[in-house]
C-alpha cells in the first residue's frame, strides 16, 4: 500500500496534496495522462511540489489494458485510494455493466469503497458512469462527453445532466466533458486550490489556454459556415484590450461591421456564450489576477477590471467564485501561505 510521504523528512512538515488516478481496463491513454501532466507541474514558492500523483488499479499492481495497441503497468492496487485527497476517474471504453446497466462490478465497488469520505472525486468523460453507478451523483448536476449525455441521462434519471458545459464543479464531486475538457477540469482544480496565478503558469507550461470560452455546444458538428462570413474574434481582442472601459454591445458589433442581432448570434455560435456573459467572465479573470498579483485596493481592482465599483465586483465574484474579493485575495495572494480546498462554485 502506498504510504504518505514521511512528513518528518519534509521541511516544515510539507505534504503534497495526493491525487490518485484510477486506471480502468480500456483506459484512453490521453485522458489517463492528463492528471499527471497538470497536477505534476505546480510548485510552491520554495520549489516543492504542491501535488503528488499516483496511479492505481482495481486489482493488485500489474498490467492494465488501454484502448490503444499497448498496455500499461500500474504500480498500485485499490488500497492507494484510501490515501487520496483527490481521486480522478478517467474515461474507459470497457466499463461493461457500468456502462450497459449502470451497475458496478464487485471489484470496482470494493475499490470505490476505500475512498475516504473527505476526498474530492472527479471524472473525465465517460468516467462519470463510474460515479453515477456508485450513487454519488444522485440529485447532483453533472456532465460528460456531449455524445454520451443523452444516454447518461436515460440510464441515471436522478442526475441533472448538463450536456453544454466543459465541466461541472459541485464541490466535493466534479465531472468533465470529453477528452481535452479533462485538462480544463484539472486546471480548474489547481485554480480552486492555489489560485489563478499557479493555474495560469501550469497552462503556459502545458501550452493550453488557462480558461476556454463557451461550452461543448461549439464542438458539436454543424453545417460548415460560409467562409465569407465574418468572425467576432476581432471584437473580442478589442474588448480584452480595454476591459477597464465601459463596453457596449453595439460597440463590439460595430468593430465587425455587423448589426447587434447578427453579432450576438455569431458570437454565441463561436464561443457558446452571449457577449455579456463572455465580457463578465473576462472581467472576473482580470480581477482575480489583480487581486493575486498587485497591491491595488479593492476599489482600484474594480475599476481596472471594468466593474466600476467595489460593490459590483463583489457581487460578480460572489456569483462566479462563491467568495468576496477580500477573501479571495487573502486565500490566493501570491507568495502567501496557500490554503487547499477554497470554495469555488461553477
């Protein structure tokens, strides 16, 4: 059984947050590798790892089949789950009765039963079926790959399946859409644990955006658009350069020489959200960055992020993150002691 690192051998009792990845037969190598790539990068101000990532199987250590033309050797058995602070269940194409009837196998039920009640649990893509079959998602909101969302809802009617989002954060349980949405989910957990600056650094090193606009709707196959149709990307770039200024919808539409109605429709097609929702999200991200990395007062941050007043910014951060600006700064201030598990509502 993988024991926790001996704290007496770590400076100041440093113990990384342990992420245990459950590798199931039929695992997709890409999704299986996401937690290691994302959680394996963050370091504290002393260069010490913020996370420790271990991989386990539902069986004793040994080979696990993947959906590719190779197997992987998993060094830990299900006992590793008992040591987890966070458990990640990536996608698998061989879930058997879990996928077909919504029933856990005995060995999978035994493995899941070892997870501590205090652990955070996350799934990537079809890994959500494992959480659903265990009953952990009953009465909760969840998501999966858009192509599986309808089937998931039929098989588990007690779950509120949202097919449009990239991930759902329901506190102690998180679920993501398919494939690359697992990166979005893991970056979100890093951001939730240690703030935007740490997550942004991981995103840069992984060569991915720290936050993607819109949801799954933009990835569902639709008729190919007319190549002569204009894009709204120029207006988005223009708005990002002046978030501190009042920005009207008509101003963005004029940048692309479109009517407000056409611009709004095209914008939603391209990003999956309305211009207003997108603008608010960008301002929230700007406020988070300033709260973490500058000495600006809350009033100054509100003005520079485009909220105008501290009261307006407080309302938007409370709605998006579940915390006030002052609480966010206290938790995620760069260089300060970071606290795990800060509340984030999505």
